[in-house]
C-alpha cells in the first residue's frame, strides 16, 4: 500500500518474569484494511494486543501512529490516539439498555442532565450506518443474542471515532448466523476506512474477511501473508511452525491412499 | 422505563427518509393502544419483570385484611399517622437502595442512624450548640461514617458485608460513648428535630397544592420529552399514554391529599420525604453519576473499561447511604423526641433492608428505584401499624416481618430466574 500505515509496531518485546512473551514483533495496519492476527494458544496474540491497547506497555520497541513514534502507557493513551479495543468478554452492562451501553463513560449531556434523546438519535444513526439489526435500542442488553451483543460492543468502540479497531476473538462463541453478522460488520468497518486487527482461531473467518494475515509463533512473527496469494494450509503450517505438521501429513497420506 | 413503540399519529408514521428499519422481523412488536398496553403487561408478567406490581398487590392485601379486621386501620387518622411513621424508615431505606444498586449491602445503617441522633441530641440539648449547626454536624457525621466504610470496601477491598457488620457494632459503641452516662437525652418539642417530624400544614390547600404541583410537573416533563423525541424522530410516548399515566398519578396524589386533609393536613415529614425521593430519583435516572451507579451494579469490569472510577462510585454511594441513615435517624429521634441507648437498635436494620427489597430493588444489583423505599416502607409500616391496632405482641410482629422480608427476597430471586429464562437478565 502506498500511503503510510496508521499503526506500526517495530521490534516490540515484552517479558513476564521468566517468559519472553513477545520478541521483536512487527505489525502494520493501514486504513481500510483488515489484518488478521493468528497463532496457536500462547503465541503472544493477546500480549501483542495488550501492548497496543496500553494494558501492558511493551518493554522494548517502537509504536508509530501515523508515522510518528508514540508511547502508549495506559488504556487512555490508546483511546486518545484512536485505538479502540473490543475484548472477548465484551464488558457490556446487562442491566443497561443499548443506548446506555453505547455511551457508557462518555454520556452526552444537556444542561448537566443526560441527553437521552440525542444519545438515542445518535445510537440509531450509528447502528443504521453499520446496518446492525437490533430489536430496539431501549431494551436491556441482557435480552440480546450473542451476535447482537458482539455487534453492540463493536458499535460502542466506534462512538469515539477511532481509526484502528482491535477485535479479540469476536466470533469465538457465536453460531453460524451470528458469525455471519459479525463478519459483515467487520467488512463494513473496512468500507468506512478503519484499520481493523482481527484476532481469531477460525481460519474460515480469517480467510473470509482479512486482507492480510500476520502469523505469530512463540512470541515472534512467523510470516505475513496476503489473502489473495495464500492458502489455509500455508497459514496453518506457519502457525504450527512446520510444513511437516499433522495436517499436512494426513493430507499427504490421503493422497497416497487415493492413488 | 421507556418503551419503544411506533409513533401513534398518522403524521409521524411516514418513516424518516434515511431510516433503515433496524428491527428484526422476528421481533414481537407491541400493539397500539390499550390492547398493546395489556399485551405488554402480560408479557412482562410472564418473563418475570414484575417491577413494583407485587408490592402494590401486597399493600392492597394488607390494607384489606387489617381494614376488615378493624375499621380504625383505614381511618384518616391512622393513615395520616402512617404517612409520618414511614418517613424515618423510608429515608434510611433510600440509602439502602443506593447500596443495593451496586449489588452490595450496608448492615450498619441502624447504628449510624442512632449515632447521628445521639450526636445531635448531645451537641444541641446537653452542650447548647446552635440546633442548625448540631443538625449539620450530625448529617455530615453520617456521610463521613459512610465514607470511612466505603474506603475500606472500595480501596482496601474488604467485603462490604464485613465492613458494615463491624461498623454496626463499632458505631453502636460510639453512640453509647457519645451519650455517656446520661443514657437518654430528651429532645424538647420546640427543637428543630421534633418540628421536622411533628409539623403539619393544617390548611387543606397545602396538600392539594402539593398534589397539583407534583402532577403538573410530571405532565409537563412528559409532554416536553415527547415533543423533543418527536422532533428528533425517535420513538416517543403518544399523548394518550401520557394522559393515562398522568390520570393515574393524579388520582393517587389527590386521594392521598384528601385523606390527609380529613385528619389534620399535610405532614412536613411526608413532604420532605417526597421531595428527597424526587431529587434522588432524578439523580439516579437522569445524571451521569446515576448512570455510573447502575453500570457498576451491572458489570464492574464493563464500568471500569468505560473509564468509570469504580472506587469513587462505591465510596460515594456508601457515603450517601450513611447520610440518608443520619437523616432517617433524625426523623426517628423527632418521632420519639429523644435519643437513647436503644436508638437505631431493635429491628430497625431489618425493617429498612426489608423495605428496600420489598419495594422491588434487587439484592443482586443494577435494578431498582428509590420509589421502592417509599412502597416498601409503606408495607412494613402498614403491617406494624395494623398489628399494633390489633394488639399483636412483639414476638409475633418480629416473626411476621421476618416472613415478609423472606417472601420479598423469594419473589426477587424467582423473578430474576424467570427473567433469565426469558432473556431479560
């Protein structure tokens, strides 16, 4: 891509006690691009995300925002730059309605009083532009389905007009139809020019929406792949760290048997 | 509170030009008019969103039973007395509602109310301090006590139940210390504290004007809100529904005013209680601070990630609870015109927690309203008043009040379970 990346990570390292969770990790996210971050459990995906989101600042390395170096030491720093994170547990308040959740922590006020009308108006606009289908913005989040809750959580991250959105396993607990809803939403984020980092275990989801795929293994980069010129097998072998993996062996054996 | 529904009149039924219907086709949409109202009501009952319905039914049953057993129960005099007697308990219960919204409990409110009454009595009556200043010291003392307990809960991380249980004993000890050898301090009837409780506006106009102002404010606020919503093209309450609600509220307000006027008139204590309820209801539902209390009660981690300072919310809520305990203690002291070693003891703690829960505020946090303090205090007060008229012994009263509290908690637990089953919790 010709334009500079919105977010660039260079040589990020993070140690927890005796564990080198992240070592010389690089990542680039451009506007209007979905970057999938994949890797086995413990590969360092969460650590990488937490260093971007300001939860666990990195020990070494450079984070560049729109070409200039920044330091992200607190979640607040990340939010102020325009990085929004949707964690796996969503952190929605079940007892509040959709509007209450969308604007939680940044309520609109009029004369010091909550401006419910304007918040409701803006909520509807936001949900409409993202084509999110919610029965009503005035029902408690508790009564929404898992997919709807996920979309509400993603919509909430967009209230502050971020430029980069990090989605941590957004489809992990969802059914087929709901997963489709969330993937649609990820594509709409791209259409709106946002950079998206998608963490996922599900190769089908990743191949469906990602533009680029960054593979992590044992806390390091293990290859960047362009969706158009790669295969699921190639990525899986990068994740497992060997072309000679259980999967490829099985496939080879099957081919033998077929012959 | 507010329910989405399609706008009622034909002019607004044309969809906004850019409005994509964000509605799932499987969603059950409420019907128009009275039928829709009833249908929604039935659906809520089935899914366990009982709201204040059980408590209203409870009041009706209690009043019918005691009224049929002894006609003096429903006399204007007894009901007027009742409206004063519930204020002390109700004020403390309001503070408990705030703490319950966080999903926590404060077991020290009884002792705190007694302590603050003792502080006032000793400062004003024994040491001759200006009565307003003494009142201020007592109220600030209550808030400070709450803040201290909130600190140990929010910052140190001791469970609220343990902090306030320790407080229950410690503040009771401090009260005994403050009262010293005197034991009981009588509060003269011309004292501000006595007057707060006993003043009654004898003019019939007072009660009616209060009712009219309350109803008028409600109607004006509802209409203004509906108009703003309509111009903003978001769902609003149709005028017919607003009128219906206003009529119901007006009926309750004016019947209450009529009954009060049948006896002596509008008690100042009741008026203050209602004003406090309106203000705190506004704080809870219409301000950022109130929204934060609900958020912390709903999901602590969610609130924290949204940038809400959870320790601040917790400490301030415990401080409000301590303050309201002090206010309630002052009214209770005014009622018996003394502060004594038994102030704030007995079954007061049980009664205020029962009042808050019976009124419909959930023990599990995040759901409730300050009006449950009024409704719950009314239930508890009615039971006690009725049993006193019937000459029922204390032993039986305790057992019955305990059973009512258990019943309220059972209703709360069951409704939470069916709400979960219906996907509303």
